[in-house]
């Protein structure tokens, strides 16, 4: 596998030289440029994975470089270096498309670790359909420290995480749970992620799950909507699964099993595909018939929140425990379900990405059913 290629941009040659050596020793293929204009010229002829740029340079600034580079090369990951950091500048870099931000002077080991995070963030970036609630859940599962900056008709604000727990939310002049509820209820707008961002404020002490459920309760109270009976609620019924049994030709079962086995990489311990009635089509490793029933019940609370908040029926669910991560996805309009179970060390966001890619192929196979 080819080494990831980095384009390092700074108008100070000493910095370019030192950082180039550091990144080369860390296994990166390093290209350099002394200006934003020079970087754009390099990008025209050399494929690059990560752009690392200073902000203040003669001519084109680093921020303008990021905007222009990502306009031409949308999948490029951008990292910003600056000697004059501020909260406002950090927010602006995120809005321009940077995935990481570091202030000079910095420790070289921390710098290399940050570039590794940028690569990881970039991979997650292929999941372009993630909604705000999806991102909040993934940050909680990953036990991340980060801030999600939001902007919409109700104003601009932030939700802060510390080690996976929501600790503070702010929207205009309101803070705490009230701000959190207002943010997740926003109709439209945009959001950006700042990994590593922290705050001294501590206005929230509830888990993310409780915050989302309380948001549902607040919305139901405001609209007069009756709550769901969770004990009698069925995940299969909620997503419109059909009741009749499915007859799957053996050749299609074999092809689906081959797709599922291709996902059994390091750390992934099992997978399964089943129909609307819970009948197993393919079960591999840690997923058995009993687990199929339990997984469907576990998805109910997530779907309850989605439907109650007016976000539509659940098409996917992501769960974690002390020892495992599990992602489930509906196929063919909810007539089938596919799931993967992996070790807790496997990044749940990346697990979801791999399943999404494979699910496209499974959908095509099931079109014949």
C-alpha cells in the first residue's frame, strides 16, 4: 500500500525542512510548497491525501488556499498551523473545511498524532449523509473530546463533549439542556466538528441518551403528541417490515454470504442477514438466532427518538457495549436487515462505512428476490 501523501505549505523554509523530516520518518510521502499559489500548482499534477498549511503567508493565505483547494479537490483533508491562535480562528478554519488545527510552537509527536487523526477524520468524511444526531452519537461512542459548532435559523451555538460525555451546550444566550434541546430541534442549518476543543463550562450532567429522550419528551409536551409505549413497540413494525416469509434462492444466499464474509476483517467477530420475520438468511460467527431478536429490540429506543423527533423511520442503528460494537442496516425498504458485530476496539464510525459500502452490493442481489 502506498504511503499517504502530504503537501506541506509554509513560507518559512526552516519549518518546511524540519516538519518534512518528521513526517517522512513517520511514514508519509511529503511534498512541499512555499506559498498558497505554489501549493495549487502542485495539486494540479500530484495527488495528495492531506494538505497542511500555515495561515499567514505572503499572497494567498492558508484559509483561502483551503477554500480553493477543497473546491477543486473535495476529498482533500486540510490541516491548519498558526502562530496566533484564537477560538474565533479555530471556528473559521473549521468552517473553511479544515479537519484539524494546531498552534505553533508545537510538540512534534503531538503534530504527528494530529496528522494521523486527520487521516482518520478524512476517512469518516466519506459518510456525507450523517445528520447532527448521528455525529453526536458517534462522538459519544468514541468517547471523544470535541465541540460541534452549529448554525441555523435559531442562531449559532456549540455542543461540547469531554471523553464522550456532553458537558455543555450554548445557543445564543441560553445554555445547558435548554440549549441542547433547541439545537437538536433546529430545522435546517449546518454544523462542523472541532476535535480536541474543550470548555471550562459544565452545564449538563445527563448522558447523551437521556438528553435525546428528554428532547423527545419536551417536543411531545409542546406539540401534544402522545408518547410511545416502548414495552410493546416493535422495531420491525416501525420500519415497515413485511410479515410474509421470504424464499431466497440458494445462489443469492451464497452471494450474500460471500459479501458478508468479505467484511470479516480483524476485530469483526460476526455478521448476519435476516428477513422481516427474523428468519436467518446468513449468520456468521457471533450472531445467532437469539441475537437477531435481541438486536431488533435494542434498536427500538433509537427508532423511537428518530420517529418522535420527526426525523423519519430508522434505517440504521449503531450500538456499543464494553466489549463490542454493533451496526445494523435495513435493506430493500426494510424487508431485510444486515448487521455486523465487532470488538470494542474497532472504530464504530469506520465499521458503519464498511457496512454501507457492502450494503449497496447486497441491495442489488436482493432486487431479484
